[in-house]
C-alpha cells in the first residue's frame, strides 16, 4: 500500500475527501497532512478524522532539509490539496511525477502565481467564459505548468457569479480528484 502525504493551506475540503476516499481502498493511505497555516481549518478536520496534521514554516520547507527528510521516510506520493506555496526543486527532484496538484480552472488558462480560489473564479467571470473546470496535473518548478493528467469541464451561463462558479468547481473537485490520484498511483505500480 502506497503512502500519501497531503499538503494543505486552508479549509481542507479536498484533503478530507481524499482521506475518506483512501480509507476505503487498498491502493494507498493518507499517512500525514502537512500545513503551512496555523489558522487553517484543516487542523480541525484532521482531528475529527484522527490523522496527524503537522504545521511547518518557510524555513522548514525552503532552507532546511527538515521537510524533505520527513517526506523521504514517510511518503510515496505528495498531493497538494489547496496548498499555495511553490514546491522546492529539491522535493520535486526527489518525487518525480509523484507530486499531484489540482487547479480550479482549465489550464493553461487562469494559472500561475496568485491564481487560486476566488481569484480564478472572478477572472473567469470577468472574461465571460462559457466554460471552466478543473485541471489535475503533476507539479514541476513553475506554478501550474506541470504535465496535465486530467481535466473536467463545467458549463457556465451569464447568470453565474464567482460564488456559483466556485460551487460548480467544488463538485468537480470532490467527484474526480481522489479517483484520478488513485489511477495515477495504480499506473505507477505497473
């Protein structure tokens, strides 16, 4: 059974969904959650789900070997579930094609630094897009530029506002993210 370490920065709805999904499979198990935001609601979710959620800082992540050493011992796959920091090259090179992120738009549109959450949904609305969606992709050295694994679309109407767009995206994330992660893990086992 493969070991997943999740990275989260916020409320943790995707992280919770992934944890619950893998609790009922033999493919993999979420062994830890790492968070860079001491005020994130993910800590409450993890407490309820009885999984360790560890807080770390920029020094741990970028300057020291603390996080990398931990990951080398604990993880087979890294999943970014609402995690906003850029992944250091030393971690990317240690986990080639084993770091997966989800983005709330159809990349390459609306990607890059600062494009997350409602920032994306507002930009989609402002540009009068007729569709949007999710992109699940591998992580590389640049924000949202890793190879695309999967995309799912949502049709938009003129009546949609950023909040309703966010709801449509959330439904897609909950439906597809855990299953796509499992498919990637199974493909790497072959």
